[in-house]
C-alpha cells in the first residue's frame, strides 16, 4: 500500500488501484510509520507528499519492485521461448558438440538447441543463456554444475609433423620444435609455460611464434602442419581418431580443473532446458 500511495500521491487513488477502502490504506500507512518510528507522508486535504524519509523508502521499494518485475519478465520470456541456448567456446561447440547434434535431435526432435559462441562468457540465467560450458573447478556463485570432462592436456601435431620431429623422446625435446601458442583474450587457459613447469622443464616463452586467440584456429593450424599445440583430450579425441592429428599421451597433464555444464540455481529451467541439461549429463 505504501508504494501505491507514494506513486499516486493519494491514499484515495491507492485504494482504488488496490481495490480496497481508503481508510484501510490510511491505517496501513499509519501502522508502517509507527513501526519505523518516522513520518513518511505530509498530509494535506486531498493530497499527500513524501517526507525525506518517505522518499528514501520509496526509492528502495521501487528498486526492489523493478527487480522483481525484471526477474518475472525473464522467467516469462524463457518459458515462452521456442529454443534453448547453450553457450560454449568455438572449439567445444565445433569439435565436441556438433558431432553429437544428430544424436541429440534424434532424442529430442522438438527442441531447437542453439549453440552460442563468443569471446566473452555471458552471464548464466541472463542474455538468453540458460546453459553453458565453463572451465574451472566446478564452483560458480549462484550456479549448479556437472562435470563434462576433466582437463587433460597433451601435445598434439599433424602426423607428418610428429614423424619429422627430431629425437622426440622426452618432454624437454619439445623445445626444439615449433610450438603454437593460444592467447585467449578473456578465458583463462594454461600455457606452454605451465605445461613445461608441470614436467619440471625450464622454459622461457619466446616473444615470436604463431599466436592465435581462439582454440578452433589453433586446431586448424595444427592440422595444417604449423607445429605442436596443446591438445585438450575431450575436444581433440575425434580428430585423433580420424588421424588428422596425433597425440603424445605419455605426456598427458591432468591439471585438476575441468569443463563443466553450468546453469543457474536461482532461475528455474523450463522443461526444454531441463531436457537439454539432462541429455548432456547422461552422455
């Protein structure tokens, strides 16, 4: 009742809007003022105006109401939308998800699943994104998660590049080969520095060399024979099985991180989103 009275500037108009009697509004406001110990309105004959304390309370109440309205609108729009959006990196979408789309469409022919890729990682539960694949330890505030794949990295190369490598019997000998560097602008990813540190091999990253800002480009360059690159196992296993790439599994590095399916635990998933989430979890 306070919000309606403050917004309309009238107890009578507030009563009409709320479909109650005017004395009920007046009594409610008096009770609120008594509870807070401050006067919220200056009362005239047919007009009420907010006091300084009333203005402060009205601003806070209005802000809260606006947030509730926006959340309700998001929930309504998501329940009405005819598609489900999964946010992921370009490489994950192309090399992990796309090969499984036929299987998904066979299981859920009536769900329009859309893959969204971008340099940034949009907020979960907003921007039209209900599900996402994220790298981390599985702990994101306000989110539930499910592990899709542990992070296991091993050197990869085109078969001819690997065959031509000189005396590649130890990790340290990789330093004699051309290395392709991934430099993600936003997403945090391990580098060759981290890889060699794990194997206790001294390494100073050169200032020159092939550097790419997207892992899908790294894989294309590796297939083209530009050098050795990081091979995330869950993304590259199909390329390896197709013999487009070869890996060095003896130098696999399990970092302790993983790639997780992530969704909001405060914005409920609609039935289509739940179906996509459950399908990914059951893979």
